[in-house]
C-alpha cells in the first residue's frame, strides 16, 4: 500500500478534515522555511505570540459593568468577551495559537492591573470579576500539559491579587473565592440514526445556584470532534437545538435521549480531558461560538469526568483482516467481483478508527470524508480503483447496521458521488 501513496500532498489543495492534516496545510501556507517547524512552534507558543499583549489589553479595555451576584452570568459574559477576541485573532494572525498559555498570560496581566489599581486607588471591581470569570472557565489541570498549565497560573493570579488588595486595605466585591461549576446530575445522551453524531448533555450548578445544562455536539464521522458546545436552560432546549443542527432525517423527534453511563461519557469527552498536541489543534473552520467555548467546554468535561474512578482504556485498533475478508466474500457472492485485496485494504483502513459496531456506521459525512482521505492520500490510479468499491462497501455497511429509509438513501447517494475535486466544506458543524 505504501508504494501507492502520494509522495507529497499539495498543501494548496482542499483539506481532508483530519485535524493534523489541515493544520499542516495551513502552516505550510505561512512564510516559514519549514512548515512542520512553523506548525509545532505555533502550537507550543514558541513563535508568533507577539500579538498576545495587544490582544490581552484589548480585552481589558473592553471591560464595562461585568455582572455580579450570578456565577453563570459572570462566566457567560467573560466567555463572550474573551471568545470574541480569540475569534478575531484567528482571522487575523497566523501563529501563536497556544490558547492555554494565552489564558495564563491574560490572567497574569489582569493580576498586574489589579495590583496597580490597589496601589493607586483605582477601580478594581471589573478587573476582579474578570479574573474570577477567567478562573470559572479555566479547565482543571489534566497533568499532561505540554508547557504552562493555565489552572495553577490562574489560581495563583487570584491569590496574588487577593494579597495585593488586602495589603492595600481594599475589600474586593463579589465573588470572594474561585467559582467553578460542578456536575449536578447524571448525563444524558442523544444519538442520530447513523450512530456517529452525539449530543451529550450534563447538568451543572454552583452549589444550588445557577443550575443549567451544558451540551457537547460530538461528530465521529471524521474522528472524535466536538463541533459545537453551549449552555442551555433545559434538556428540551438543548436537544431541540441539536436536532435542528443535525437534520430531521438523521435526528427525528422519535429518537429519544437516554442516561449516559460513565464509560461512554468519558470516551466521548476524552479529547477534552487530555492536554496533548492534538487537543491544541484547531482545524480552521470553528465557529465563533465554538472558539468562545474553547476553555469552558474543557472545564465542564473535566469536571464531569473527574468524578469517574478510572478512565476507560482506549479500545485496541480494529483488526481489519476479518473485515477485509468478509467484504470480499460478500462482494464475490453478490456479483462475482474479485477486487484487488490491496484496494479493499486501503478502503477498510481509511474508513474508520472506531472498533466494534461503530466501524460500520455510514453517514454521508463519513462517506465524503473517506473519499477525500483516499483521493488526497493515494496516487490517482489506485485511489480511483479504491473509490469504485465505495457504493458496494456502503451497501455492505447498510446491511450490517440495519439502516433504512431516507438515511440509507442519503448514504447511497453519497457513495455514488465517489470522486473528489480538490475541496471540501469548511463548515465544522454540518447537517448529516
């Protein structure tokens, strides 16, 4: 198979949806002698962070009347304030997007401004609430940070600011301590008919104060990606919004949420509970809403999963040999075709990273993603031979999943459109 792979992908072509692949392509377009070096430096914060001070000052200068008395209202306001600035910078800058370090540095600036205000008799209330809003949305430490962990950095900034105010004889207003939402019930899960799109919903509150629901829209068509996250007042509101985004054919009203066990919740939220290189990546098509929730969705995920005694082991990589054999036998019995085994192996390898029944799920999004992976990753002659098998492969998957009706027809139509023309949708959250 290796000999049929393309020697070098053209970074100016469309992107596959694979986060690492997309990031490499975006980095390759920047003025750097080594695209890989530029990518890793930008992720790790070792280059391109010259814009951070100006960005931090812009946030502080927009402070005006942050809400008091309600942890959720304060957190929402700070999430919106910081998220708007982050979104603007993703549109204007090309490097320096290690957001954990960005957040830690922002907290340090706010602490310094509070110290200065305490010495000079300046106004500290909005700065104080901003610092606590940052602390509220900061993810608890995962113990796996590549460089600077924002959790202790933000907490230290709060402690330093508290000490500076006490030394100056200034009594800060509300809040008096770091406020972070905690789980307030068991999570719920709603899954689309393809089995690849999930709405994971969990209740949170600050003690008995400000109860709310947090919903993660998780798309497994191209890997484990959260494509949307938001706060909701009720489960009904959250699920209605999710159904509208996924599409009525894939998430009809007849599909009902169910309690989500700990292992499933931890598996779905695993990328948010880790802090490694891939968790720092953005693929370049996140919505302003999702970028705004960059920190809070991790805070909520780690708070929820932190109650679980042990994180489940990741499933072993799927053994493709019986899958390849099964499809080859099915195809031979169906119409006598005997395709090149290497072509079948390429299709099986690019189809999914999931194990078990989830491997056979065949949403149109997964089908389109597979077309891009194969067309962009292999020599044209080999890619075309592989993609010629896709209609039969999808029919084989439909039989194994029991998919029927309009969802099955949509999958068949996607499989029939099995050529790629060098681009893909840039909508991270899409209708299935």
